[in-house]
């Protein structure tokens, strides 16, 4: 992140923190403050959370250095795919990435492209050398704080789908994301019987290697 981006993100966070402090004061007009926050930071985005499958098992078997290598290799392979599909990488935490997209179609196309890149990479590799990715996608109105973070119900849902519900090679999406994205050629949806708490519906995307 450039110095200019850091200043922008820090300025946005400072403004949000001041408004939250104002909201905490006795007698504060919370509805009015909330509206100011949404006016300042409210935007519609597609949100992607990614997670590498098998973290605990892999660390226990091969050690943390092996898994750090896997993280490095996954970023080398996947970040160019994110850039190609106009994704904005907000942050990386361990083996997870948080990415936002203006266009839901591009977000789903990116998720499929990422899975296909890894499917090709894994061909002929031993199990411990493969990289398995799960992806969660949501869409909706969020609070975007500079280029550092986003908050909102669909952010939480995408996180749960990508990190808690998803398995290796899976792409899971919220109902809101599916409605925004619509159907794409060659892809199908299968509804999940038990979506995450706070999510009315969720779907598994049926995709095939290239």
C-alpha cells in the first residue's frame, strides 16, 4: 500500500471512529449518526473471502514453514487472476484473502478462474503439494473504510461461506449474490440446505476445470 493510500485509509477510519464515539454519548441521535455513516461509507460491492483448506492438518503433518510456502505459492498464482478480473485485494490474513469487486459477474468469473488455475497446478502433484481453495461470495451494501476493510451482513456471510462452510475446490455464494450475478454459461447452482446464520439462502456453484 502506498503512503497516499495509507493516509486515505487512516483518514476514513479516523472519521468513522469519531462518529462511533459521538454515537456512544448519552442522548446521541443514533439514527442521524447512522445515516451520516452510511452516507460517508456506504457502497454496493461484491465481497470475496478465500481460504486454503486443511490448514491445521497440514501444519500438524508438515510444519508451519511448509504451509507458509503454500501461502506464498497460492498468492503468486492467484493475485494475477484477481487483477485480471478487476478485484481489489483489501487484506491478507494468514491463508485468507478479502477481495471486493464492483461487478458481481466478474467476481464469479474470477472465483472460477482461480479454481481452474489451481486445478491445473495440482495435476501430477502429490497430495501434500496441492493447493485447495474455498471461496465465499456475497453482494450488498457495505461500509467501505478506505482501502483497508469492509463491514456488513454480506461481508459476514461471505466470510462464513469461504472460511467455515466451504471445502477445497468449492465456490459458495449467498442468495443476494446469486440474484445480482444471475446465471452464467456453463455454471450451475445447488442450494445449500443449511445456510450460515444471518443468510436467507446460499448456493454451491457447479463449475468444471477448463
